[in-house]
């Protein structure tokens, strides 16, 4: 027992001496302050950190286990054992397993772990593996590399790459941006563009082409690969800036390439004719002079429709002049087609359908029986404020520049005929116009005359007479109750439409009796009646010395046995309807 005790005492002495030596060296065994010191056989849990074993009173890195041995074949030759796992810096190799033998001998032993002893448990331990290249980036001998999973590599992310190789590839190598998927430089916030040409090719830069720049620095400097301000229009007039060809030199946007520098630069889009802060914009409807100044022929700002924002001729009729008084849907001024197109204008509100202009006061002779009317000779009368009281002064007042006679209300006729002292004459009725009196209601001895919207009804005289040398156009005229007949056309050309002739006559022309219309010696043309009603006249309704054209003429209830003489060359249309008789 003493021998045993002595043996144990010797062991104890050796252990304590080692511990003491460690303490002398400044270590306390198996304490939190000295994690690398341990006692063999210590029963406390985890005397060393995971992956370490206690050897010679120190915690050292554990080696890897040896690989399993090969399997023996059936003839008795064993398989070769695998090499052991990687050994620690001073640890033994891991325990290799014996080869599973065949029918006879076991397999050949494996090679011992590198730097350690043969592995326990098998016939020999497998070869220990090589230690890791690095534990952290600082342990990489090459300062340009970083540690990744124990190996020193060029990069883990793009942030470790720079210059002309700014992208970290999947192989953890720095490569040019062109070699990366989609030439991306997205991770380089301040240098988001991949340079594909020039001295900087491969690098992530601020810009590579003009299209990469905008705002107050719209141009890419080829030397700097940076966005810079423009300094001339020419610097903006590049292939990539055709839409922004002008350089803004002053103001809040100075240095930017812009769409325009002045109004005249805005011509491509008619809806944006004005330049405002470098941008072409539409007109301002509140600025009444802008369009007039910018485009004299288009003085109005369109506010709606397809032309909104554009300078146009008009948006309403009253913005057109009297010569072309109607504003079309296309915002252009054109001719009138009826009196309503002239509504709201100064003047008689009459559409002169021959050329489509609205009559003005300067060309008009007013005839109206009211307080203040005059019957003085000359041109002083016949104005809106001082109209002629009747037609007696009108024939003499007619001229080539004053050839519109407006009859308002009931007035007396003139003993003097209208003698053709104007190439063309218009007599237009307004306000239920009626011409009466003891003389022929209207007589024309020459010229081209248009009479419309008026009633002629005299006392004991002829209604309307047109002599040779004159051409008479009647539209919406009523000729009634004239004792000497309705209308006498003696060698005159005529075109009578939508006119009613009733309860007239009898008229007598060299023994030829007629009631409504007498046509004598008609010229070649025009000579037509269209949509005319001739009713309840004494004697023949329509009497002709030669054939004329008659369309939609209704002649009925005239007292003579003939409604229309056969020499007229046409017959009554029968019953009043949309195409028969006055409309």
C-alpha cells in the first residue's frame, strides 16, 4: 500500500509542480483568467473550450478524426484506410477506424495525422488536415485580401473593389463592371454608371454619356466622367440632347440644357407657343396681348378642345371680323351662311351670302318710320340713329359702297325706281317689314337685286316690277293684296324662291290679263321659279310669253280658268307639302 501511495504521491507531486510552475509563470490553472490551462482528469464540465483538448496541462486545438478504413475484399485482402482529419497545431491525429476486413485479414492501416500521433481506436489514425489559412482579415499576409471561411480572397462584397475592377464576382475576385451581370454599379451609390469606353472603361463612374446627366449639370465630361453644367447652346445641341438644345445662362436653372430660351424657340408644338423658365408652355387666357404679340394672325388663346393652349384666330364668332365672321370648330374664321351667324355684331346683322361677310353700317341704308327719322336728300340720313322715314330717299342714296337697304317695320314705297346705280343691291326686311303706299311697291330698272324677308302690299298699285336689264332674286317674299297684280317681269332675268303671291290683280299688260305673276320676254337665264305658291289671285295665276323653269310651283284657287298658261312650260305641283309650294 505504501508503494501504491508512494506512486500516487509521486504523481501528485508532479502535477502540483506543473501547476506551481504555471502559477509562477503568471497563470492560475483552470480559472476564467487562464482559459488555456487545465488539469488532466478534471471532472468539471468542459475544462477546455469546444474544439480543444487538455494535453500537458494546456488546452490545445483538437485534430480531425481519421477517415474510415477501406472494406476488405472477399479474397482476404483488406481495403486501405482513409487518411485522418486535419491535425491541430500540436494535437494528435483523430482516431482512425480499422478497415472492415474481408474473409481473411483486416485492411491496411491509414497514415497518421499530420503533426500528431497516430489516431487511437483503429490500427492507425488517418492523416491530419492542414490548418486554416486565416482566422480574420488581419491574419491574411496580403493586405489587399480579406478572410472568408478560413481562406484569403480578393473580396467579399463590392466595397472591397475599386478603380477599374469595382465589382466582386461570384468567385470573390474583383472584375471590371462590364463583366458583372447587367454591367451594374448599383452598389456604388456615388458612382452608379459603368464606363464602357474611354480611359475609365471598366470603372464605376458618375456618368459615361450625356444621358446619364440631368438638371443643372446636364453634360457628361469625357475627361472627368462627371456631370457638368452647359456654357453655350452648342454644348447642349448634341445627339442626346436634341429635345433640350438651349443652355440656360441665368436664373434658378442656370447651367441646365432646356427646351427653349425665348418664345420663338417654341414652334414644334402649336399648343405650347410660349417659353417659360426654359420650358415651352401653352398660352395664358388672362394675358390678352400675349398671342396678339406672339402671332398677330392668331390673337386669341384657346382654352379648351384639341387646340387648348394654342394661339388661334378665334374661339367664338365675335373674335372674327365682319368679312369672315364665323369661327369654325378648327378655330379659323370663315364666311357666314345666314343672318344668325352675324348676331351680336354692330351693323344690321345681315349675312351677305354672295361672299359670306356680315354687312356693316357703313354699307347700309336704314329705312324705318320712327321718331327721329329723316327724309332729307343726300347721305346724311339712312343711318341707324337717323333712318329714312320711307323708301323715297333710298334709290338716290344707293351706291357701289352703300348698297344694302334695310327696311324695318311698315314703310311707304318710292315713286322713284331703283335704277341700277350699284352693281348689286340688297333689300332686306327686318322687324316684320312691309312696303306699302300708292306707288309700285318695288321697281327695278337695272342691276342685280336681291329682295328677301319682306312683304309688299300696296294700295291700288303693282306689287313688284323688274324691267329688262335687271336680274331679280326673291327669297322669302310675300306679295299680296296689290290691285294691279303681284309680280311683273318684263324682260328681266329672275330666280324666285320660297315666295308667296296671293290675292293680287287683275294686272293688265297690253290687254293680257294676269293676276299673280306675269313673265314677258324672259332672257336665256336665269328664269326659274322654285317652291313658289300662287293662290287666290284674279285672272291667271301665272302667265308667260315663253317657257321658263318651274319646280315645286303650287298654283291654285286663282279665279281664271287657267292656273298656269301652257306657254310657261310647267304645271302646278298639286298639293302643298315639303317640296310643293313656298317653304
